[in-house]
């Protein structure tokens, strides 16, 4: 999931990953460190802010994801097979809404939700 967030959703920092994954930064830092050690993710200084670290998939990480994503998509399709189309559409809409909320600062969250 961590690598998919970096690749597909342009999540490029531990803080953003923690927000999206609903995990604390310490836990996400450990996930990222394991991916760095395995050569799947790189950490670079931000060009805009030298204090910040930017996460990127390495070429090995990108190759792995390009092999894994089709299987994940097949598994998801299998999971949803047999469900009415309107249920699948509603589920996707809710999941996209939740992902969007994870990326919003608290002060921008809709009230009462």
C-alpha cells in the first residue's frame, strides 16, 4: 500500500503517507525504512525546502509495482464480481471521498461528518 500511494497518488512524504494510511508517522517511517533498505523507495532532499525529504519509487520499486498492480486490479475485480453495479459505484464513490478527506487539513473537513 505504501508504494502504491507513492506511485499512484503522488504521496511523497512520511507525513502525507501517515495521513492517508491513518497511521502515526513513526510507524510509517518504519515502513518506509524497510522499503529503502530493500531498494524500492528513495529519499531525497526537497528542492523547495531542504529540511523536507521527498519519497520516490526507485526503478526497482516502479518495476515491482508495474508487475503487482495488474494482480491487485484482478483481485479487486474478483472481490466486486457478482455485486450490483450501483453498489460497486457507490463503494468506489465513498472510498474516493474518504481518500480525499485524508488529504484535507482538519480545518477543511466538512462539519458534522
